[in-house]
C-alpha cells in the first residue's frame, strides 16, 4: 500500500530533476556572415585608451534582380526573351578586424576598390559620438579576409 505512493513520488522527483538538467544545457547557435564585395574606403586603424586596436573599413555588396513580366517572343529562327527591368541594390557594411596578424595585414594591403571576401560574425553595439550622442552600430567582426583579383583567389590573410 505504501510502495505505490512512494514510487510515484520518487518518479516525480526524478522527472523534475531530469527536466531541470536538460533546461541547463546550452543550445547551439550560429552567427556567421560571408560577404563578397568591393572596399569603399582605405582602412583606418583606431585604438581607444589602452583597448585593443582595430582596423575598420567599409565594404559594398551588390544585389541584382529582374522585375516585370516574363515574355517570350519568337522570331523566324530567333527566340527573344524579355525579362523586364534590371534593378539593383548596394548595401554598405562596416568591417572591423581585431585579430592582431589579420588586423595589421588588412591595414597594410586592403585599398579602396579592392575586391575581397570576408568571413566573420555580425555584432550590434552602441557608442557615444563626439557630440555625446549615443548611437547604435552594426559591424561585421572579420575572422578571415581573402583578397581577390579577376575573380580568383590571389592572397589569403
């Protein structure tokens, strides 16, 4: 008679403990960004009062797409495909390089107009500008920078 209630209490306790343990397991997640584009300005190196120096530059990426109705016209032996207007959008990204070796090589070799491939993670933060106004900033923290020339890999930092 007492066995059953004691067993049920023990089962409930074990269930509760296992739920608590599984809720403490950290969930895996991913924050990865890959960008291919052109450098918008020569890199600058900054260092704020004893903190780690950083190389910063801007990178432009481009998207292109067609809009409008797809129409196919047939001539004598010629197929003409009208796909509408081509639209494009340029997005500017702020790239920050903190890794010591990568930071220095990037500062030395990346120039305005260079075509590069950047791998890293996206970071959101706040800073205070020179007028003491708090502003939000989005930046890509680079883990890897690959210099491209004519579409092929030339140099990997």
